[in-house]
C-alpha cells in the first residue's frame, strides 16, 4: 500500500488534520487552534531585504480568529519595499493556509502562517516577489503542460569563539562528524524544527569551510531539501534561514549566509536543483543522460545567466566568491559533475540499481519501483539572493530555452568535460563568456536582457528598474582588484555578514 505521506510526517497540523498541507482550509486551521489551545497567531511574509517579517495577533475569540484568517490585515508597504511610495503604501497581507506551522520557539502555543501581499484593489501586488514567482510558475505549466520542480541547498557558517578540544582542520570540514564538527548539534536541531514546520529535507552535513581567524572560529554547514513546487522550495529556504538564526541566537553563536567570509576560504552558495515533472514522471532524464527538453532549459539558463546574477548575487562580496579554483562558476558553461560550471548535472543513479545488492549480499527482495531522481543544478547564486526572484528568473530562462529553435546547438556549444582552469585548457576557457565580476556588471547584463524577464508581464518594469538602481548604487566596478589582500576586505565582509 502506497504511503499517503501523512503517517510519518512531522508537521503537527498534517498529523492532527490527517491531510496534506496543500489541502488545509480555513476551518482546518480554526479547528486546530481551538483544540490545541493556540493562544497567538503570527503572520509571516518576506520583504525586500529577504528576511522574514512578523505581525502578531492574540487570539481573543473565535470570531476574531476567523476574521484574521478570512480578511488578512493592513501593513505599510513603503516600509517593506523601496519601490512603493508612502502616498499609496497601504497593502493587505492575506494568509496562505497550506503554510501554517506551530512556532517552535514561542513560549505560548503559537501558529505561524505565510502571507501574500495584495494592493488596495484586492489584487495580488504586481511587484511582490512571491507573486512574480507564482506568475512564472503558472506560465511555465500553461506553456509546457509540466510542473517546474526545485530544491535548494542552503550553505551557512557558524561563527563562534575559537578554542576548545578537537580543532577542525582548515578547509577540510566536508562531512566531518562531532567532535570535529562542533556545531553539528545546531544543524540537527534545525533539521527537526524545519521538518516540523513543513520543510521537506533531504539531508544535512558539514561543509568544506572550516578555519580560525583572529579569535573567531568559522564552521560551514549545508542543508539540502527534496524536490517540490517552486513556491514551497522558496518558502522553506526562508523558513530554514530564520530557524537557524534563532538557534544561533539561542546558543550564542552567529549564523551567516554571506557569500564570502575571507579570501582563500570556501564561500557559501545557494544552489538550486531543478526538475521537470508530468504525471509523476521526471522529464529531465532521457535515454543515457539528459532529455532534450532539459538541455533546452539549460541553454536558456546559460543564455541569461549573466542577468540572473542581478537577483541571485546582489552584493559586492557575491563576486569575491565567483573566482577560479574555489568550486564556484566564473565562465558561462555547463557539464557533468563539474563544480566550476554555471549548471552542473550531478550523479542521478542511472544504471546504479545493483549497488544495494553488492553492499548487502543477503538482500533478495526486489527493489521498489521508483522514478528517476536526476536533476540539474544552478550553482551561481548565494545567500544574498532574493530567493523568490531568483527562482522566477530560472523559470523564465528555462522557458526562454524551450522556445529557442537553436537551444540544443547552444547547449552543445557550451558543454565542457574538462577542468577549464588547467593551463592546457586555457583556449577553451577563453572561448567562454565570463560571468559578471561585480554588481555593476550584473546591472548592465540585466539592462541588456530585461525584455526577456518582462515578457508576459512576469517581472514588472518598475521592479527591474529598482533592481538595476540598487546594484549600480554599490559603485563596485573593479572593487575586487582594489581590495584584494587588503584589510578593507574584512570591513566589507562585516558590512554584509548578515545579509538576507
């Protein structure tokens, strides 16, 4: 009998209501609040700075609870988004019932729920990043008949006082275990909390980055999620960032998603894996490799990859991470299992069905039927990314590739199967276009290619203008070269240490 996805689901509402979260209704939320004696309700939403915002309600009656859940509440949009003027700033925030979860930190029983923004006419706010992602997702499904699925990889550093037993080994932290990974306990606690709040987690582990600088110890970790709808993929990343920061505050350590902490040490990215699904079938996998539609999507992403940095790499230190020989992309290309490309195709268990029998000689039960797990991964973006806009841009770029008549030829042209940083492959590297080197370059790329993002009214022109203006304001042309090896780098890193 197929698992309904409820019996082992750690989300309290899913267990209590005995239904998946996408089926939650207003009456379900009210019944849960009444029977579990929920005292407070928090509206949650993401503003321009990428951080989770909060509006608190004390539940004082059933009628009041129903009013909140039905009509939402007013907020000052000009304090949340720079592109909204104070003269017409009132917005509504309206809850999305499927996102409800029990707040794991509240002292009294509290329910949190994500909200969408609506304008004074009661229509979705055109420039709301969630609304933009929703529009892009709907267009993709309408045009292709398939669902765009995604999962995020969240990398972060724990920053703590140096010292103690079992010191970590510099830049050798990958999959380290306690006691050498000193903050595994925070990651494990976060994994449990994220899962109870509705996140679909694949795994967590310590990452390469591990070093001491001055009196501080820096330890890198990663949490990766399972494929899901793009809207949920974005929501659970925002949720995970908040939970990790709350735990850091609880234990007296810093949590940073900054793309670069210091020169010569591993930076933190925010990678996105993508899948295409129809009738339960993964359309990314083809015979002996990737399908043609996956290659077309990759071609579209590569063609717009310089402009996508305007949403996924939004601060000057983003470009300190995108340097050669640091497992980060610098040139616009793609490849298999290569970590220095814009789009990587990871191992997908193709032809690997017999491994379990080799590892377990006594195993005789046939393997359960399963769909391909193949994905392709966009490796450029980092913790400064507007998660909703970056995913929306990846959808737009994928559609752009599907529409291009020469997409397969472009994909073939930009494929690499060598380490382009080795001296013997310099000619190949020089033939590939370079990713932006700074926010100013990123703004120029978006300016050149903005028409693709504005097509079908997915990205409003005003938001594109605002994004270009923000990137240009850093005035960071040539900044990496000016600051390389200088103390001013540390000041800049400190400025953006808690971005997003």
